[in-house]
C-alpha cells in the first residue's frame, strides 16, 4: 500500500498530499471568485487562524483551503514531500 504523505500548510494544519490539485496565489479575480463561491457552497476551509491569506489550495474533492503560508513555500514543501 502506498504511503499517503501529508502537506504542512501552516500552524499545525495538514492536507493529504495526493489530494492537492492546485496551489494558487489569492490575489487574482478568479481566485477571489473561487473563494467566495466555495464559501457560499460550504466548501471553504480557512486554515489561516485569522492571518492574511497567502495561498489557496484546491483539492480533488473540490474543497478550497486558505493558508497563511506563502504559495511558494507550500509548493516547495509539496515538491519535497512528493520526492520522498
């Protein structure tokens, strides 16, 4: 059975590595719209602990996760975990 790695998205929050579809910056209009649609549909998970959103993670279950960690940092962690 394949090991399911966890991706640290900050402040003690983790996502199953192979469920991540996209890691994006939150500043573009499409990402703001994605966040608002997810909030309205109950698919938004806020893992920022009240801090500024610096990355949006989209999962294969269509959940949208907000993180206060920079998207580049999460992408580096993703690449490191995927390589193990």
